[in-house]
């Protein structure tokens, strides 16, 4: 069976406290979602604001493959706002639990039912596809839920949706509830789960097993409070563990995750299933040994299937097989005796609480083999000028050891860090094509004099290095990290 994916990253996902997307950012995410293959894009809630409507309009103008939907309350004013944006469908929501009807809506169940019925009729009269959605459905009387859904269906609702608004569903209850609903509802049933108890993925998958045919999900599981069911988890669980099909091009999951993370300014936790940077990372020696022999020993799926990649990390838990593998990848040959010595040093640094980066490993190898890699390009001078009445400007003087020459370059930036890194990039542009793929500030203790840790990821062709540098000055930490990465790639 093929499950329809209704993506609500741009609506419920954008309700993540503190997140707000510009119209163009919404469009960028919508284009990625369409490429990914979602069936429905809930582009927003048209009544919310002028900017929200601008974003939805930008998306509807693209004529994407996905159905474009707006959230609406059961109110004509919301439906009119959605119509103004030219959406295909509305996610027409009405609360059905006693607590929501009594305290929030201030309506009796009968008045609520009439409110929903009028709204469905209004939306259908205006040519919209209607997904009639019961808010707080999982704390509602199931007979009332069925009555309300069937009233809506009578008036033309095309689909219905059961919302576990505060995430209190359990997998067992989910299967039972959807089995019951399927017996009484003759249109496609959708499920919308929240992650308050970390059960959103399990509850969504169980809803499908019970009889739902469409699920509401968000990229990276973003959303209100603890978030929504995560698109990547639900899709992969449905496909790999239960044998359902979806239209998702799974190899685009990782890149979609990173676009959403970047635009929403919400980092993806390293241990996030499927798209986390640790989802296919291994340190434990026994695991890495197994992986080298056959990746299936410690990976349920291949990282390429979801566009992620395998990472072998060296540290306290590493074994010799991992070390040999890493050295081999880096093109470093050592004797068995040197290997043992390097291995002991890796363990020693691990015991000190350190993780061994590629640079650390190279330094250890150099120490053991007596070869000292020279710094090919050295930062001689760095000057940065920034302030409230000046475009940040930086100049760097680099020393190229091999040719014994100096190069001075100047550049602007949006801030002093950007200006400094732009100046370095400009200076080395004639030497090698090295791109800065990722820049983040990872750890900051309190206080204006705190130590700043900067992480950069640089690429030269197919070679990628990640470097961390700490310094009390964020500009120095940033430039030192970039310079070290450049030297590694040269
Ligand atoms: C579970 C969910 O995720 S629901 C979706 C949540 N999304 C949003 O809230 C979108 C962003 N919201 C907004 O921009 C604003 O809340 C607006 C524009 C929708 C409304 O703003 P306001 O008119 O100032 O109303 P406010 O937000 O204070 O209160 C909500 C009103 O909608 C009513 N309402 C809530 N849900 C529904 C519904 N499904 N159908 C009909 N009316 C509803 C409430 O009863 C309340 O009405 P009242 O003012 O008569 O008491
Ligand atoms: C409609 C919705 O987003 C919810 O009930 O959670």
C-alpha cells in the first residue's frame, strides 16, 4: 500500500517557538519538499499575516507537483484568506474534545458540529479540497468524532484527519482507534501526531497499520512544543520496517533536513534518527571491526539510502581495525610497531576525554613516525575593522612556505567573522578550490570572556575536513579553524 505524505513543516513546523520564515525562505523549503516527493505541502496558515500570505502565494505560483494546502479554522474569514492565496486545499480544523470545546471555543458539541459543517460547506462551495481535521481528537468522545466527521463528509469533505494534539496517544490505542474509525468513515483518514512523550513516530506508524492512509509529518520533527512526527523517521520506518510505499525520494532526506535546519536556525541533534550526523557514525572498536567486514553488522540501512554518510570516529573506544581503516583512508602507511604506538596514544587521548579528529591523528602519526608536516600557508597578520558606522572589513597577510612568498588580501563581510573568512578565501582562491561548507559556533560558556569553539567543514573536490578551534576571540577561532582546514587539504 502507498502512504500519502502530508508535510506540515511550513505550518506546524513553523509554529516551533521562535521560528519565523520569510516568504522566500518558505518558498525555498517548499521547492525542496516538492523535489523530495511529498504529496501535500501545508504551506502555512493564510490568516496569520500578510507575510504568511505572500509566502503561500509564492508557493502556489510555482505549480508544484504537490497539493498546496492552508491551515484554516472553521471560519469563513480563514477560508477567504486561503482562497486569496489560491491554494488547492484547506486543512480545516475544529476542536472536538470537551476541554477544547468548552474552554477554548466556548461552544457546545452541537454548536461545534454546526460550525464545522458550515465551514466545510463554505470551503466546498468555493471549490477547495477539504481535509476536515479534529483537533485534540485523541481526547475526544469517539462517537462524537465519527458523527462530526460523517457530517462533514455528507457536505463534501474529501478527507478527515485525527490530531493527537498534545501527544497522549499510545501505539496500541492508535491501532485500535484507526481500526474503529475505518469501519465508520468512508473517505481517506489522515493522522497528525505530536511528540510530547516521544511517541509520535510510533503512533503515526500504528495509525497507518490501523487504517490511516495519509500522515502529517515535519522535516526533522520540528513543530509545537516537542514537535511533530518526523518525516524521515516515519517514511523510513514505514518503508523499511513495514514494507509500505511512499512517493519520497529517500536519498534526498539528508539534504532536505539541512535546508530546513539552516532556514529555521534549528540545529539537527547529532543522534537524530536517519538524518543526524551520528546516525551512521561509529566509534566502538567492535562495531567498526564488524562494519569493515560487513556494514550490515551495525547498520540497519545503508547511509546512502537517505543521503547521509558513514563516519568512523576515533577515540577511547576504538580498536586497531578502526585505526588501520582510518589511516588507510588518509593514505598513511605505518609499520605494525608504529601502529601499536599510535593506537596507545589514541587510547591515551581518549582517556583524557578527547575525540581524535583527522588533524589530531595526523599529528600523532607525525610524532610517532618523526615526520613533521609543515604548515604550507601561515597566517602572518590579521586586521579586522568593525563598528556601527562601517561595513566590516578585514585584511590578511598569508605566508606561503614552499614559495616563500606573502600575499595580502582585503575583503568585506556582513560581520567581522564573515569579513575575515572572506579575506582568507580570497587569498587562497588562486592556490586551490577550497569551499567552506559549514560554519558553526558550538560551545560557549557564559560571560563575554567565554571560550568560543568554532567548527568548520571545508571541501576540496571529494575531500572533506572538519576542524574545531577554541579561542577567547571568535574571529581568531574562526580564522584559525579555516587556516588549519586549508593546510590539511593542501
Ligand atoms: C493545534 C494547532 O496547531 S492549531 C493552529 C495554531 N496556529 C495558529 O495559531 C496560527 C497563527 N495564529 C494567529 O496568527 C492568530 O492566532 C489568528 C490570526 C489565527 C487569530 O488571532 P486573533 O483573532 O487575535 O485570535 P486569538 O489567537 O487571540 O484567539 C483564537 C480565536 O480563534 C478561535 N478558534 C480557535 N480554534 C478555532 C477553530 N478551529 N475554529 C474556529 N475558531 C477557532 C478561538 O476560540 C478564539 O476565538 P475568540 O477570540 O472568539 O475567543
Ligand atoms: C491541528 C494541529 O496542528 C494539531 O491539532 O496538532
